[in-house]
């Protein structure tokens, strides 16, 4: 899924791809924000996995992604995974 989502990001950064999207009736400007949000979510989840799994807190699809994003933000601010 990560590779698939990141594969679409160059579509809004490439002149030829933007032209093709426009010909297909898809405004490239409308894709920029959703793709940026998806890329940020994927980056946050990747960061959470790399940061918290060695400490025994393995990410799960049962836990909302927002929780991992907030925990990663706390880790970035404090530099610690301890409460």
C-alpha cells in the first residue's frame, strides 16, 4: 500500500503527468493535498514502527493511526518513549 500511494505523488510534480491528468479530466491541483496527507500519514506510521517496535509497542491496525501520530509527536518533542 505504501508503494502504491507514494507512486502517485510524482503525478502532481511532473509536467507531462499533470497534462495527462488534465486531459483525463482530473485536475492535478485537487490531488496535491490528498496525496500530501497520505504521504504524511505513511511517514508517520513508518516513524512509529521504527521508533516504538523495538520498545515492544508494535503498531496494529486495531489502533487508530492518529494515536501513533500523536505518540510520535510526543517522542519528537521529548526524545523519550517513557511516560
